[in-house]
């Protein structure tokens, strides 16, 4: 490559062969292609990560709903058991009161 410069204000003339221009073009094109390939890979990975993140979020939400349903079910059972105990004690106490009113004292 040869260049000539006549003055600071004048344009620079550069003489190059077609072969060197073609080589430069191919190098620049390779760099561009590699960069595009990397960006495609990164964006592909990014979309996969986003999908996985959405799936994990849905799993966490589903687990919370299941836990909430289980705790609600446990609370219902506990309330039913406590109601049965209360009713049993009430019935037992009322039957004792009836017996003491009706029967003789020992």
C-alpha cells in the first residue's frame, strides 16, 4: 500500500490492490459474523433463562397455593375436632347434671 500526501489540506491518495481490499473486507465480515453469532447465542440463552424464570415463578406460586389449601384444610379439621370436643363435653356435663337432679346422692 502506498500513500501520498501533498499538503495538510489536500486529500490523501491511497493505492491498494484488489486482493488486499478483498482480504480486509473478508476480515471485517468475519468479525461482524462472529459478533452476530455471539449475540444470537446470548439472546437465545437469555430467552431460555427468561422461560426458566417464568416456570420457576409459576412453580413457586403453585406451591404457595397448595400450602395455603393444606393449611385451610388443616384449620377446618382442627375446628371440627374442637367443636366435637366442645359438644362432647357439653353433652357429658348436661347428662351429669340430669343424673344428679334425678338420682339419689351417694
